[in-house]
């Protein structure tokens, strides 16, 4: 589908028709050319002019936004074998775009919609941070409190305790102990064998890791799901409520996120929920199950869901985005003070620089201080079989939320392209990651020398280019390491036994590409 071809909606649903087209309208639309079908994992897309009330596009800027999303999302879904995806975009308190793509349940051919419930994974952490700050404002704890004052946590260095602040910023000085591998692998049927049925089991795992401490608290960032489970337990202990009920009553319900839940029974009872999908190492995708247990069955251990157990829809998460952009305010009140939200959205610990320079972490939120002239706040989420990504620019009052029912796509590409489009920039020029990928795509393909006697292939895998060579006598796969990480230069090298060997691409004005490797000059084959 061309970028400009934006007149398509998903129309297959529970009753034969979904979206806003009635059955009569569908029949009428099918009688009017042009229309086309696009098969994707058993889901049928039909080209017709959308009348969806979930897309309020009235200006040229909104058309450009829709064009960008409906150009890139189907492409990334096909490349990543994502069965279903939903996305919503907010600007100045209004949801300017919300749509589903593909199937929430491919086996039954049920469409993904803006109201489909997905697991949002670690985006849950920002909800936990709000819960902590609510209790801080009530005087029940301080972010400077040692963690062991509130829960049976025993790790730390003499005279330098690990504090609530360190849990909120993944800076407790302890590398990850893979608590989510224990929890989620069990949930999808690949149990690790680690005892995992109670708070006592959890703390035996955590407190046994004293010898794993590698830094004083506050100095190093190690993404740490166990830290957030402990924060969930702090909320549970200081509020006197099971963790999942606290989040539901104190955050989700006030925002009007009435279908959002940590209760898996409620998730499965909802008429519009995903079938999670497990993407295997060989690229195949198969149905799975929501990996978190029902917290009402074991409320004392419900805090295991604090690392990533919320299920929600993009339409309901749009309300959450608005509340984050408004620093905690929502139409009927305030979740916490503006000062608390500013603290959550402040960079407290640095991570390695990214495309936009300085990058770090606040309280449950990633912080990019200068994303094309704006502060960007973001977080991704994965429970292996459902993934999500949220980002917003507070000063520009815009945000985006995406969810998919399988392993993660390059959501950042889509979100940053959305922001560039709304800021009236060309995404492929303004967004470095998109420019790099476009340059990589230009170089991938099959190359051959004179008369095709020798051939090689340049392939893109896991964000890098590789040189593949297959002859009757040998097969090799070598990473091509760029001299310039932005790929504005087309000079690379291979590395073997500590020795660098140059590899050079030459892109000619007419578009054809030559590849110089050792003695050979390869020419990129058409197609």
C-alpha cells in the first residue's frame, strides 16, 4: 500500500462486521470499486473510506498523521509477524487518532480495536510510582526511607542503605536477578523451577543475592523488576490493601479506566481482549496465555504484578497519557500533586547516551531531555506475549500509546515518527533511527561479481548488517561494523582475531550499489 493510500479499515468482527460500517454499508462498499483485500495471519482488510468515530481527522495535519501511521504500522506488523496492534495518539487533551490493526484473535478472525485489552507490561511501573507518591503525600513513607523499614528486605551495604528512591530509579546497586523470568516463564509454561508461590519465596530469592551487590546505591542503573515488586509490596503494606486493588481503586477508577485491570479473570471475561502470542526463536508465532496469575487467588502475593501486570486498551491509556501530560490532573481531580509528577518525570540517574544525547530514568519513566527540541518521557512494556510502548512530550501536550499481542516491534520508530509528523517535520529526516534504518535498507540485498561467479548477501539482523557468504566449500556470517554509527559514511569493517578488514559500499548517483570486499568488487543485483 502506498503512503498516500489511507482509505482502509478493518471490517471483520464478532458478528461478521466491525468498526462503524453497518452490514448494509459494507455490502454497498464492496459493490463500489476500487476495493482490495490484504491477507495477514488470517485477518482480512478491506479498502473503503473509513467512517470510524475513533478517528477525528479534520485538518491537513491530522491527515498527515494518519498517512504516517497507516504507512508504517502495517509494514512493521508484517515484518515482525505481529497478529494485532492498537494505537492511540493524543494532543492537547484530545484523542486525535485511535485505531486497531490486524487481529486480537487470529484463530477466530476477531479484529484488534482501540478498545482491545492488552498486557501493558512495564508501563505498569509508572502507575506504581504514582501509588508510592500518593502514600508519600499522605505521610506514610518517604522516598528517602530505607526499604527495610517497610518490607522484609535485607540487602545493602553497611552505613549506606538502599532507599525507596533507589528502587524507583533501578539504582539499588544490584544487577537483575531475573525475577520476571521466573514469573513469566512459569506463566507461559516454561517454569524455571525456582520456588515462586508466596512473599516468602520472593524474599528468599531476593535476600539470597547479597553477594551480587556490585555498587553503592544510586551509582549504577540496572533495570530491576524485583525492585518494582518490592515497591508494590510497600504500597500493599502501607495502604493496608492488596496491591492490585490499590491500583484499581486509587488510579485506574479515578481516571475512568474502568475496563483496565490487574485481574486476569476480568481480562478474560471482557468481550474485547487479545489472545497473547508467543514468538518463537525461529520466527513462528503461536497462541499463548496471559502469564500473570489472578491476584485475587493469592492477594498477599499480588505485588508480583507491580513489575508489569496491568491490562488496558489504548483508548483508556489515552486518559492516562493526558493525566501524565497534565502532571496528575484529570477532569474530576488530581492523582497526586504537580510536584510529585514533576519528580517522577525528572531524570534521576543517567543511562548510556542515545540518538538524542543525554538519556536516563525518572520514577518509572524514561527521560530524554532533548528529543528534537522537546523533553520526551517514555516507557516500554513486555510480558513476552504482549507488548506496549508509551511516550509523550509534556511541553507540546502530545503523546502516543501502542500495544501488540506478541513480541515487541520497533515501537519507538512509530512513536517518534508520530511526534515528528505532528511537529511538521519529515520523520525520515528528523528521526535518526529511521534515517539509519533507511540507509541500512539501501545496502541490503544480494551482490555478485563479474558474470555472477561469486555471490554474497548483505542482511539486516537485530539492528546490524551482516555479510553472508555461501560457497560449495564454506559458509560464513560476519557482522559489518560501521566506522560511522549514523551510517552517513558507507565504510565498514569486519573483525577477526583482533584484525580489522575494510568493507566499503559505494552508492552511485543512479542508485546502484557496489561492494568492495578484499579482492572483489560486487555489484548489487536488482530486486
